[in-house]
């Protein structure tokens, strides 16, 4: 199993640009999460999904959107990038309360 | 709302020493607590998960405890090694709610 995969690993965006962060898992987990991690801070929940077709906002959803058309994929969309969205983004899935994380996407907005 | 803190933010110890990392939470109705390891530039790796009905969990040189009444969890690392150097994060979850993460403790084990 590849586990949780994320692409790209690193991206530089200009203010106002849009992009999609990809996340996929091959473990057939229903629950998936998107977090952001800022330097010296814990992870903040952006959006989560309890299964295909079902998504909900987390603690910091503004400026982001998600979709969940399949169990495997959970992409995160940034519509109008802002410097405040410079961060490291982690996708995770859960099985029996244990979280499995992807390697992260480092995003720089200039 | 559950809040999770970890003190100290950073810790350096000589190789071979036993050490304890601390995690504090505000809501004693915690459902479970998970400890993670994060290496620089990498994702998080789950180390131990403690359910609210348990008091501790062990894996190799690691032992995690949970005391709901005091709002504390500790991660004990025995006979530390340079390879243990990483950031350790804890995350608590109340029933029906999402995980809340602490900011982490950055551990350096010196040869």
C-alpha cells in the first residue's frame, strides 16, 4: 500500500492565483482530513470528510474548498491565494482512531 | 472547546538518558489521545494511541500515559538515542469532535 500520498511536494504561487492540492489514499478509509501547519504551531483543521460526497468545515476553512467524489481522493482547492495561506498542508486519513498522514505540501504565496 | 499545550517547546538531552515529554489538555472528557513523531520536512507518524478507558500504552522504548483527572498525558522515552531526535506532537479528541493538536516539543538527543 502507498498509504496517503500528496502532490505537489512544493509550490510557489503568486497572490490571486488558484491551485489544487491533491490527496489520495489506498486504504479504503472513509474519514479524511486536511490540516495546515504554521511554524511552531500545532496543526489546524481546514476541512474534513466522513465519506464520499460528505464534507464539512474545520477550524480554519476560509479561502479553501474541498470535494470528495470518491473514497480515495480528497483534493483541496485554493481559489485566490493570499500570503496568509503560506504554510505546510497535510492530508490524513483515519482508521480505528489512528491517523495516517501524507508527506505534506509546502506552499509559498508571494 | 478542547485546548492542548506542550511544554517545553524544545529539549536537549545526552544519549542514553530517560526522558518525559508532557502534554496538557483542558477538557477531561477526552475520548482519546494520540502521540506523533514528525521528522524535519516530513509528515506525522503515529506512535501511540490511548483510549479514555486506558491509562497507558507501550511500544518498545516508548510508554504513554493518560490521566484525565489532571488533564495530562506523558510520553516516556527510555534509553534515548540520536535517532529519537524529532518533534513530538500530541493530539486529543473528544467524542464526536475532531482532533486538537498541541504545538509540539522539539527533542534533540546528543551523541
